[in-house]
C-alpha cells in the first residue's frame, strides 16, 4: 500500500523508497518475443496506453511501463521511471533511473522562431499573403528562410486568428453580432446596427447591417438614396448590399453595408429599415428620403416603398447597360 509523503520528507525519502536501475538494455528487456512493439498488441493485452507512457515492455517478470520526466518535444531531461506489474502476483513496483533530473538546458525550439513570426506578420499586413511572396521578401531582408510548408501552416493559423474560421456557422455570426452591437464612442469604428438570424436547418437565414457613426451621419443632409447589390464584393459567397447617397460632384457616400443570403425585397427592406432606425436612434430624427437611384431591380424598388411608403422620383441607373454596350461596340470591327 502506498503512503503519502509530506513536503519535508518527500525528497529525502524518495531515494530510499524507490529502487534504482541503470538505463541500459538487459536480456530480459531485449528479447523480440517479449517486447510489445505495437499499439495493436498493447490494446490486445488489455492495457491502456496513456499519453504519458513512453514505452511498454513485456518480460518474464511482468509488464514494464516506462515514463519520461518531461513530455514536451525536444526535452533534454533523461530521467525516467518504470512500473513493474509482477506476473506472479498483483504487486506493482516502482523503479527510478540512476540518471538525475536535468532541466537546466533549454530544449531546441521547434518550428518558426518568435522573432521571425513577428516579421512574417508585418509582411502579411503589408500585402504579402502567400508563402512564395514572403520567402522572396525574407531573402531580400537577408533573413534565414524557413520551409514553405512552415510558413503556410503559420499563415493558416494567423488567418484564423485575424478573420475567424474559414467556415462560419450561424451561431458564430450571432455571437459576433451581439459582441458588435454596442455603439462605440469612436466615430470610425464599425458596429452592427441591426441583425436578424433564423437558425433553421430547412430554411437558414441571416441579415445584418454594419455601419459607423460617421457613415450614418451622411443621411442627415440627403433626400435621395442609392442602392445596389454587388457580387464583386462578397462575403462567404453571399452578396454585399450597398446603400448611400451622392453629392453634387457625384461622389458616393455610403451609409453602411448589409450582408444577406439573398437580394430579395425582404433583404432590401431590412437594409432600408436598418438605416431609418439607426438615424432615429442616434439623432432622434425621422429619416424619410423621397428619391431612389438604382438599377431596374424590382426588389430594390419594393423594399424602398415598404419602408418609406412612397417614391416621388425613381432614377434609373444605366451604368451596367452602358458598360455592356461599350464592350459590344468595341468588339465590332470597322
């Protein structure tokens, strides 16, 4: 039966209690028929192979389970112990190696050095986002280059840390919206003004409107709205809905962006309603524009009417039509 040792007598008693052994192979331990070499044989013997156990040997005396001092990769400490499960009875004996603990020497670092990681992060932020581009810049900086596979692995971890997981669930979106729903004091910091999430396996749906104080302020001196959905700017494969206004120089001033699964009437209605409620919430003003500038999409028109009740003037945007006509004209040979 094992007895607990106090802190005072633990170090003095351990050497006298635990038998010592030399770290060398014996005839008992080295027989091919006796050594359990594979995890399959270990499982067949009914023993659980713990992650802390470095080796299991089967001998005539019984099963020997060896344990290392440290299990961090690259550890230099050679101290070991093993447990002997006697074959003749149910006793278990603990043996300690003669080699003492040595934790003074630091283990060799695995992977990319921390200093080099900081350099890679700066390069990534400056637009060098591939292992090939980063290796080229490291060569220019006369820095020893790691393997391309190491950089690729580090970049995958960095992207997940900066941008979140590659595949985003509705629950993740909901938690992100909740965390960003508080209006910040910084006028240029974005926040989620309104969101709607329907977590249904048959019909999943999400809508959210993102803006800043300075962006939503563009509504105050505007009586017309420009709106569109773009597939050049997408998020997770879904279109980004744009809403804003223009000045006398035809410069566009956005109110914010909406992310939706679709671009139907209900999606544009959500975006326009979010703009109206946000202006009312921040400035206590009833916002009701009377002019809509958009393409021929009926979803945009109907969404506008459902929120603001009426459209006094509907201005058609012919940009895409004109662009396509110019492309066709340029293809015609004289």
